[in-house]
C-alpha cells in the first residue's frame, strides 16, 4: 500500500470509530424527534425508533393547545435582547477593566469574580422582592435585566477583559495618534479585533437565555408571558399528566433555532472558543 492509501484508510477508520462513538449522544435527540410524531400509546406501548403511524397533527396541536407561537416569540426576542445588551455592556466594561488604569480596578475585579461564586438560587428571593417592588413581576423585564447585570453578565465581562488584555498597545497608540478618543479606540480598533470573543459571548449568552427556567418560573404567571422552558412543562391533560407526544413535538421545535445557528456558524463557534482563551 502506498503512503496515501494508508492515510486514507487511517482517516476512514477514525471516521467510522467517531461515528460509532457519537451514537449514544445522537440517539436521544433522534428518539425525541421520532416520538414527536407518535401517539402516547405508541411511545410507551411498543416503542420503536421509526413511527408506525406518522402523526403530523402533533405539531399542529402544539400551537392550538396553548399560545405556543407567542411563547416561542417571547423566548426568541428575550434571548436576542439579552445577547445584544450583554455584548454591549460586557465589551465596554471588559475594555475598561483591561486597558484603563484607575484606583480600585483590582478590587473591583475581585468583587466581580466573587459574584460568580454566588449560586443563582441564593439571590432569586431577594431579586423577586426587588422586582415586585419595582412592579416588574409578570413582565419580561426580570428575564432581561437579571441575566444582563447578574452573574452571567459578570462572566461575559470577565471573558471580554481577558481577551482585551492581549490587545497590542501599538494599536491603541496608533488610534490615539489618528485623533481617536478612548471610545473611538474601543469602537474602531478593540471591537473588530475581538470578534472571536464576541462570538463566544454571544453564543453562551443566547443559549443561557434560551434555556432559562428558574427565573421565568418565579417571575411569570400569565400563559401569554411564558417562555419556552415553561411552555414545555405545561402540556398536561385534565388530570395533570404530561401529554408526552405534544411535549416532545414542542421540544423538537424548541431546538430548531439552536440547530440552525450551529449548522450555519459551526466553524465560527469552534474558532471562537479556541481563540478566546484567557490570559492572566
């Protein structure tokens, strides 16, 4: 065998091995999508991977059983708003902490990192009383403000700071010589070079907001205000038992945006996490 044939055989064996290793991870997702096309009897009576009878009406009933379209929109626009706000605030704060010298910067960074150590469950009750005092209970404002300015926003700020620490000083000096202000340097020099870090923060933030369950459970009570994680747990019959076929169909629809983002930007996603390593 030639060297090229050996390399092809080696890659083929590795590909087959990786495909086999991926089966345990892919199977639950395939089963979930398949079960979304079944009846409840078929799901638990004689389970098979491929439905015997394809019940396309399950995906129609999802939208008629409760205001699923409105709840879908709620999650989508909240995730987009939270991502945009987090990117703006974390990039500004991260740049200030990394490139500006001021009294108490180290102490401020210590307090910010300490906020990451506080469990979300510890602060949920004080946050509830605060939002009730502000009259924001049963609105989407807590789902926007708390992730943006809470521990997740702190983590995003930390990631951006670590990336900006590696920004060459020569770029800043060149910008200042061209007459740019500090804000101009951030906007025209720092941000364009931080695209991998911005991509990582945006992906993490969008997924965090999209999957948020505890805050919607605490702050929301109206069906029209529900987000997808709450909506998925609300497909029950008159006895309070889950309607598994509708719940699995709705869950399959809920993962569509995540799959679209990953399929379109999978290379950027991998590069963003590879290039956004931290620097001390």
